């Protein structure tokens, strides 16, 4: 697969991403055997997938933990994207550090705000993200599930 550059970053990603929401049991998805989930992640990597997307909210961090285990030893080959479940600067920062631990990495390539907040001013969230980037904890900042009004 020919990698694509995410505009405004230095991140080159495969045109296909591996979403990790359903690799662990949740209210929406049944349990997948740990070996099957790790096998699926490894197969994706072996077939050229480099972008792996997860979130703290996916089974309360179990998705991040499983992904970190599956990609151990291959950190330099992948782009890790994850999302905090809180937009409050203090909680966002704490969750970033927890995600780093669960993913078994020193940095997150793409840290995305999962959902917009009507309670936390985006400027405060953006400052916390910039502080994490300046500290080398994240490489790029993004958002998802933001409609035109939020953007």
C-alpha cells in the first residue's frame, strides 16, 4: 500500500486504517478471543496497514492495552491514533498519560478529541493538547465526530 501524508503533519499512513473499537468486549460487541484480536492486528500490519485507531472509551482502555500488546516490538512501523474520553484539560492530560502506558509507548502519533464538548471551552482543550505536543507526548492533534458547527 502506498502511504499517504496526513496534511499538516509528518505522518505517513496506509490508505486503510485498523479500527480497534470492536477488538474487545463492550456493550456493543461480543468478546473476541485475545489471540484472535492480536492475530487480526498482526495480519493487518503484515499486509501493509500502518494506522491503528483506538480510544480510551473503548472498553475502558482495554482496546489500547490489547493494541499495545499486539504491536510490541513494531512501534516504529505504525501510526498510533487514540482519543481521550474527556475534554477537560486536567482529565485529558491524565488520560493521555494512561493511554501511553496502556499502548506501551512514549508518544502518540495522532491524539484526537473524540467528541465536542459544550461544557469545556475548546480553547482550554486546545491549550492542553498543545502542551502535550510540546512535551513530546503527542505528535499531531486532531478531532473526530465534529460537525460543521463544531469545526
